[in-house]
């Protein structure tokens, strides 16, 4: 079904203006015979339309990906992505049937040269939707958006000059620079300017209410609130500049998101998430602007809470006949928007950690790469079935510099790009993974552990004679690390066909703080210099626990979670706490008065599986792999799970109860000890033995009831080494994009 007639212009559109008509490609004037056929762009009734040369306009359903400017070891402002990387990534995008790449700001010249080169050599081009960036903090400090108009207009003009390959940008910290000599204007589908607008800025701009040239020649918003008038003026200034300087025009719009949509959401519990509106329909194209404007929204399934709490969304039945709040919201938004609507960002991350829940399971995190792909494919179907102009997946690649609200206090903000924080959802939205170099594959194979630190037993095991002694006899413990994990391999005399978890459990004691030996949990009658204890009790009974005094969750969120904080500051001997992460601070639904309580998840629970991406059984969330064929059990633990704030410098959280979370301390080594025991119950309580401890074996050993440890000094680094890998989710997105190719 086609959308209702497009109403977003003032007057009747005439012939579209032409785009640029040259491409210099790699830096010099191009051979005219190699120049692309000029393309023209406009917004039609249902979305984007493209005409090649003098041919007719045809619809273009957007199958896009968002491309950021960061990579491992670099902040985005360093603009460090190379030409080889851009070439490689664009080629991979093309193989996934991507037809649009969206960028948020001016990239280095290498991006435009790579895009021009790709499109010269491919019959099906990749178009670019280009944005200009204005920092959220800049806007918040300004308060009234009109005070940044000059800077905004200047950055928009710079985008236009870069697209046309006609500018040189002087070096400036935090921005790309260089000579922009590749004209990609024939592949510039349009502009999406700005960011997700902070409600406080919208509110203040509307309060001040200063007119700002809203009666533009090309875009106008005469009856709109001041903020939309400001946006119309910014778009008009950019469009006018491109027409005057280059004789070209193309569609232009501004970024928007659910928080500032024009709909009313009485079920939204947080005032700022439905306090103000920024309405794309308030901005319209005049007769002089044939290219037209559109609506561009970032829409994720799990936030704001209105997506989980609005009955009409939660109960909405999608085109598959299934309940789908995401599709319900899109249907509502499209129905209330006269402009064709582009979903300019959508996605879910393949992180180990989670930050928000979605009522239908499309959570912010805790998805395998395969699950991420299934959800992305379904969401793109939702986007297209809602009669939109298409969708742009967030994002092309993982971004190590990102932070997530619930975990941000626990890592050093100045060092985030230098290591891979698999706990943090915001770092794992990509279709392309950056796997740390030399990481063990977590599949049982011994070769990857040859360079690991190793300890062997100093004494013989205690034998029970119940048939499980060989599985309890440790022959070695190996420890290694990479930019994402601390990894430990336990090797045994004989695991047989597999571990009988009712007969045998294992412990790892891990110490980072040098605070001395502590009584271990599970009634082992042993001590160790342990800040963390890992119990391996099988797929449903394995977890990491923490000395309560070193529980960062309790410090930051314990009061809201209702914890007895005195028992964390001064814990009882032998008590270790579960590792948790908050996913909801609690709220009240206005319409019903229902109280949704504070919620956390036990992130210390360990998942069994195969962690090798080359394996058909690959599970990207695997923490533990049991390998009877090699008589080994392997464990990998994310650095943040162990309170490591920056593994690249061996820095951890310090005594936060007295000094705060940002009082980082350097550690020289991690103390690692391993032991086996006979569990007496499902909770992992050790069976009492007629011996100094209730452990059946330990590596390196036990002396006077205390586990001896292997001191492992993790390597440090200046720049992380890594390898690119297309995730399973990338292949799933490629498949759904292929299905929608040519279905405009």
C-alpha cells in the first residue's frame, strides 16, 4: 500500500535541480570520459527518488548503514580511519546490498575518495546521506540554539564543500582536515543535519522565541514554534549555499528522535521524554526547492519507556501476526507525519551486558551476534512494512570509545577506545567486529595457550574413590589476556565424556587489590587473596561473585536497589556477593499509577558455549567452554567484570567507599588460583572432608589452608592490535537487504 499523497511542500514542485557532475576520485582532475552520469535527487510521494542523466525518476528504498569516525585506539575526533579501511568497508557494504551510507560529520578526504572510487567501479552505487555535527554539550551550554547559528551554518557549508570536492580544511583538534578533491555530489542523496535534540535546548529556544529567518527562500516554517523556525533557517541557509555555489540541490532534513516526536505519550513516565516536540511537518519546501524535505528519526525498540508502557504499542499486531511495540510505534509515527519518513537509526547491540529491556525481547544488549542479526532483519522488515522511505542500521562497526549509562562510572573515560569493553552495549551495535589480536578462541584447542603463563600442581589430589577423581585432578592452570578478556584454562587428568557437575565443581580465586587472604565461599574451609571467586558448577550454576567490599554496583546503585550497605562496607567472612548491573532505576506509569521497580540483572552468571567465530557452533556470548576431548575447561572474563577500569594501563577501581569511583589504582599482577571440590548440594556447598580444607585439589597448591596463587602480569599496550570480522548479524542484514532490493 502506498502512503497518502505527500503534503510536505508549499506550492507545486517543478523540475528538479541537477546534482554535481564531476568526480576527481583520488585527488586530481578526473578524466572526463570517466565522469559519472549526472544524477538528480528529490523526495517523491513515498520517499527518495533518483534520476540518472535524462532518465525518469525512480524510487530508492534506503537500505543503509551508519558509519562513525572512530576505530579501536582512536577517538572519533582523531579522524584516523585510513583509505584502505574505507575501501575495504565500502566493498563489504556493497556485498551486503547496502545502497546508502550515512555519516554524521565531515570525514577525512580518504572517505570521499574511496566512495568516488567505489562508485566508479560498480554499477549499483552507494549513496551518501551526510550530516553536520554539533556537540550535545555545545548545545546544552548555549541553551538557546539560535546562539550557535553561525557555527551550525559554517559546519553545514563545510559539508557541502566536502561533498563537491572543493575545499581544504585546516587542522583543528577534534575534526577531520585536509584537501577535499573528490566530488561525490552525484552520489549525495541528501543531508540530515544536527543531532538528537536535548529537550532542555528545545524548551529554552522556544522560551526565548527569537525569530531567525524562518521565511526562507527554499524552506520555511512560518507558523512553527521558534525551534522549528531555527531549523528551517539552518536548512534554508545550507540549501541556498549549495544552489548559489554549485547550481545543485538535493533533499535536506534534520535529525529527530522519539523523545521530541510530535506525538502525545501519556504513558511515558519521564517528563523530559515527552516534554517538547520538534515537528518535521512544521518545515516545508517552497516552490523554489524542488528537491524537497523529509522526516528523519532515530527509533530504537527499548527506549524511552513509552515504547514498553503504551498499550496501543505493546498490543499492536504486526504484518507477521505477532505483537510488536516497535511496529506499533512506527505505524503511529508514519500516520502522524505528512513527510516521507526515514528511520535514520535503528539497531540492537551484541554486547554481553544489557542496559534496557524491550517488552518483546529486543533489548539493549545481551544478544548473540546471530540474535542481533535476526532482530535487525525483523526491524528492517518492520521499517519497510510501515511504509517508510527505508532504514539505516546503526552501525557499520563497533565503537570502543562509547559509554553506556549504567556502566559509565566504572571505566576511565580517557582510555575507553584502547580496550574492548564487551559489557557495554553502546560499544557493540556494529555489523563489523574488531576482535583483539591473539585472543584465545575459547573452543578447547590448546595451541592458542602455548604462550600463556602456567602453573602446575605442587601436590597430589585428595582422592574420593567415587569415579570422579580424574576430573578433579588438575594438571595445569594457564592464564592469558587480551584487549577484551582475562582468560583461564584449567587442564585435568581426564574429563572422560564430560564433567558430572553433581560430583565435581571448580573454583577460581582472583585477586587484584593486595588486601590479603579472605575466607572463600561455598564452605571450602580455605582462604585466598581473592577479590572475585568464580564457581564452575555447570551451564546453569556457574557465576562470578565479588568480595562485597569491592562491589561497585553496591556502591553506585545499592541504595536504590535496597541493599544493606553496612554489610558491603564491612562484610562477614566467607560472604561473596553476586555481580549485578542495573537496567532500570524504577518509575511510575502516569496513566495507571503502576510502579515499575528498580531492576538489575546478575551479569556474573556464566554462559557455556563455543567462542570461536570460525566454528559452526559459535556463540558470541560464551564465557566458558568445556572440552572433554582435550581435558580442559576454559573461562574468559570481561575486564569490567573484574573492576578493571583500563586494562591497557593495568588500572582498576580503588577504594571507592572512601575515595570514589574515579580513584583508580595501578595493579602489577592478578593472583590466580584454581581448585576442585565435591559439591554437597545444588548451591555449590563443598562436601566436608577429613582434611585441612574441603578442596580435593588446588593449583598451584595449598599451604596452611590458604590457596597459593599464580601471579599473572597482563601485558599493557599503547595501541590495541585487532582483526576485523563481519559478524553473523552482518550476513543477516545483507540477506534482508537483498530481499528488499528492487521492491520500491
